[in-house]
């Protein structure tokens, strides 16, 4: 989806970018609830009112009211050929210095023919030094800044969010400033060690999409394809603040359950207990998160 070169100092590495991620979602259509007919996003000529096909659509910049300058992909390229064809490395930084919330979209960086050796040189020096190459590039009509990083035998380019695109950090409150005891840290470390495994991302998939598909199938089977489902009492119920729990008891209970090889559903409300040894046959509390898209 992009061809150019990585450039820093006198080094020039011809490469191509290939998408390294894809969105997973269910395609939903907008419907008119009066007759359930599809509602489309109309693309029309504001002067004549007639529909316009994609082949007749071009980009334009309004330089004064009612007057436009038409721009093609070649115009964007000619604006600055170097910027549209190079990944220009500005600096190298310690990989640990870039917080994860800066990372946006990944791309595979693939060397063009005969560029393999110098590509490998950049890969190996990044890997050995444990650094990222911070670069700028133009994709289509927007300038990005990005990080180049070694992953396996490849270099991956991950576009970065600009600092002004990030929201200010939130004060999490006084409660988080209370330090855990040495005993609590030791128990938590045991639990983390016990749950540590080899990274296998293929084990995880979007279970919510599967649940939603089952809900759709259930509505089809029940003949409720046109039924507008209203919230019930359970859906209207608002979440209430959780009760204060005995942290040590929960850690011991979690470790005990994992050693026993069993799991059970979390309780509706974990009440504080006076003695941590009173009940050790319980289960681990698990949470499943979904990221906001």
C-alpha cells in the first residue's frame, strides 16, 4: 500500500509497506424502522441533486468561496517528492522510553529486491541496541511519525499518535498510594509466576462477536427478526461500587484454586473475611476486557 525507502544519514533502503493488522467486526446496515428498508449514505451532486459514482469523484481544496483547486494523487506526490517516498529517520530512542499508548497502526516493512543486506543491517543494529528508530513519513495525504522496530526477522513500522492527540493522565486518587505489604507482594508474585506462560496470541479471539452472532441466530430462530428488543430490569440495573475485600484472602484463594487445577465462577459480591484460612476452596476471579474501538 506504499513504496519508498528508509533513509538516515547516507543509508537508503528501498522498501514497501504491507498492512499488518485488520479490523474484525460484524457488518451492520442502517435500517428505516418503519419498514426495515436499508438506509444508505447518499453521495450526490449538491448543485444538481443527482447521484455521483465513485469514478467521478475527485478531491478539491476551496481556496475561496465556491472556487476549488482539484488535487490528484500526483499533486500530493509533487508537493514534496522526498516526503512522500521516504521513511526519514529522525532519531533513535531506547525502546522502553515509548509508552504503549503512543502506538497506533502496524505495518510490515518489506525490502525491495537487492536491498536485503542493508535492511538486515538496520534490523540487527536495532535489535542489538534495543532501540527504536523514530521516523516521519507521508501516507496518502497525512504526515505521520512512526517507530521502526525489529520483530523476528522483519522490521515493523508502527505509526505513532502525536502528543497532542493524547488525553492528559488521570489522577487515580489517594487509594492507590497505599503501598501493599511485603507479604501481599510475595503472594501476588507467586500468582503471577503461576500464571506466566509462553506468548501464544492465537489462543485469544473476539468472543463478544461470537456471542453477538449467537444472539442474532436466536432472534432468527425465534422469528423475532423485526422485534426491537427493549432493555429489561437486569439491563437497567446500574453497577454499584464493590465492597472492600481482604486482599490477602483473595490472593491465597486464587493460588489455592490454581494449585487444585480447578476454576469456578466469581461470587456476586466478595465480602471481607476475618480469617484467610477459613475458606480456601474458592476460585480465581477473572476479568475479560474489551478495548474501545
